[in-house]
C-alpha cells in the first residue's frame, strides 16, 4: 500500500491474472481501479506527493533473464508509463525532495 501524503489518498497493488493499481477511499473502503497491467509483478509502490504519481518496480521475464521496469501511474488520470527494462536489483522505492525537485531513490 502507498499513501499520498499531500492529500491522504490510499493506493494498493492487487495481483491476479492481471495486476491493478487501485485507489481506496479511506472513509467508505470503496476501491477504484486506476490502471491494469499484464505480465508485470509490481511491488514496492511509492508516491511522489508533488506530482501525484505512483511508482512501482515491475519484474519482467525476457526469455530466461529477469529484468526490472519502473512503472508510473498518475493517480488523478490513471495514465501510466513503463520504463525500459534494466538489469538491476531494485528494493523499496522512496522519494526525497531537495530544493523543490523530486528525486527517485531506489
């Protein structure tokens, strides 16, 4: 689960045949699907509260190699992007703001 600290919005990654990013209303518990992914095992969600963007690491299997892609989802529009595969070990993602800039630390 990830929380947007600027507005209290809560988000969860739900796994199944397809994986979804869902927003949870903290008062009613209602879940709204923002984005759907096929074939990505998303983990380590975090939110940049300045841009209202959720980031997560996705495991991709290309032939016999495992690679990671960083996925972003705009929490307001549901628009998503998937970065190029990288051959690296990725742990929990976090944001550190310095001098008004967003910096993704992983």
